[in-house]
């Protein structure tokens, strides 16, 4: 049943995406053909609009339009600088045309290029230690950025918009996806087609996608510090996934804040669930997940409890269902580790609390878990004091 639902949604999205592309694609002018950067450093064909002085940095000098692949990279340890130029594909579906192809490559940087209207915008296959940085990846028919069996890559500060899939990881581990703008895709970031582990998804703005982040059969990933806003189905969707950490995210104004299907043993804490139509959605029966770190949980905009001891957490749990409870719901959105009483202001009251607990360890009477804000955890020491001092005087906007 689930596969039929997902397939039906996928077909609808594909048709919508194809119709959108049909009416919005504008052909850019420029050189036409497929450019190869060969293993020996040469550019093939020689009239392709790419120059290099050292066989290390390759710069585009014009747009590239093509009915096949755009740029095929056969050399390691190089930088491709688009210099603001566009690599544009054939727009309608044309089986597996790729904007930029990295196959079995290592230590490649791709920056400052617009890649649009291919089937796969940028494709890393069996590639590692590469950086995809400050690019515009838009209106690609299947996947904007695909990592397939690729590890230790950094995907940073890109604009990824109006693709069928924004970023897709398949069998790819130990990658970092950070500080990207990911807007109006099907899934914004997906780890759902093949298991991917130990990836970090940090500090991205993910909005107006169908799913914000889609995890399927993927474990031991970290989703931290993202703004996940106004996604149509789920802000975060986990299916058959376990042991993932979801923390410090703002998940707002979506149909469902976070959704689960046959997923357990994930930990979610220090997130802010604000004005989602349904904060947590379980498809069919629920499995048990952990909703606090033993001291602090999440902020829920529909929580109606009180905080009589003014420690920043509610006196009563936030009950999700019979298998899932946030035992320590926050009274205000999580925003800064120095705000130990969660009143949205790092001030003297926070400092006094930390000073009172200073020098104590887990199990001591004076120990205050709310003040244990820096590693190593389990004791209140100089590291906690310095972190509070660095943030002293800050107020939440």
C-alpha cells in the first residue's frame, strides 16, 4: 500500500514538474556540445569555452548548451569555476543527460556555475573528497544533485530549486550538506532510494518542498540546525530508519512536522515544532523513538503545560502517543545553548544558575543538567562557563 501511495505521489510530481519546465525553460545562448576535461588535463574539444593555465583551475568563459551531457570530468584534484555561466540541458526528458559528471573522481571543486534542465544536474558516482559550492542547480527533470556510492564530500551554500529531487544520496556515507537554500523541489534532501549513513545535514534553509528531508532505510545520520519551513507533506520523513539524531531544527508551518513509518530508536531533541497542522505523523502503527536527551526535549507550539520551577521545561510531559513522549518539553523555542533557563535571553539569571552548579558532576546534588552545555558532558566546568560568556547579552529575535 505504501509503495502505491509513494508511486502515485511521485507520478503526480513528475507530471507537474514536466509541465512547469515546459512553460518556464528559456534557452541560454552559448557554445553547443559536450566538453570533456581529459585525464591529461586537456580540454576536448579545444574550442569548448573552458580555459586553464595550470591544468588545476578550469574556468568557463561562456555558457554551454547541449542535448547530451554538459561537462564530463576525467581528471582528479582540479577546480571547475563556472564564473557565473550556465550549463543548460535539453529540458524535456532525455535519458540520463547530466550537467556535470564526476565518475570515479577525487578532490574536485565545482563552484559558481548554474546547472539546469538536465535529467541529473550534477552527478557524483564513486567519487570522494569533493566540494560542490555556491552553485545554482535548478529545474532539472530528475535530480538536481546526485551522490551515488560517494563519500566525504561537502555540499555547501548552493541554491537548489525547482528540481524533481533536490539532493539525492544513494549508498553514500560521511558527506556534509550545509548552508544550502533548498526550495520548491519534490524531496528537498533525500536519502531514501538506497541506504546512506553517517551524513550530516546542517544549517540548511529547506522550504516549500513536498518533503523537506526524506530518510528511507538510512541510519546514524545527523540532522541539525536546519530551518525547515512550509513543506507540503512532511518537514522530515523517516521510513525504515533508525538511530538518527534530529536536533536544533526549526520545523514550522508544514502539513506534518515530522513523520514516521516503521522507524524507531531515533532521538529528537532541542527542535522547535511550530504551527504544523500535525506536529507528528505516524503512518500505520507507531514505533518508539526518544524525544528528549534526559534533561531537555523539544518546543511544541501546542503544548499547554506550565513551568512552576522556572527551569525552562514544562512540569508535565508532551504526550505524542502511547509509544512516544517528550518528558521535558521546552517552554520556548530552542535557540542558544547559553540560554539555560530558555527565556530567550542569555542574561544574569543564566550566569547565576551556572555559577551555582559550577564544579559539580552528574550525580552531585548541585549538578544542573540545563547548565551542562559544552563538552565534555557530565560536569559543569570552564568549557560551560566560557560558552555562556561568549553568548552573554544575546537575545532571541
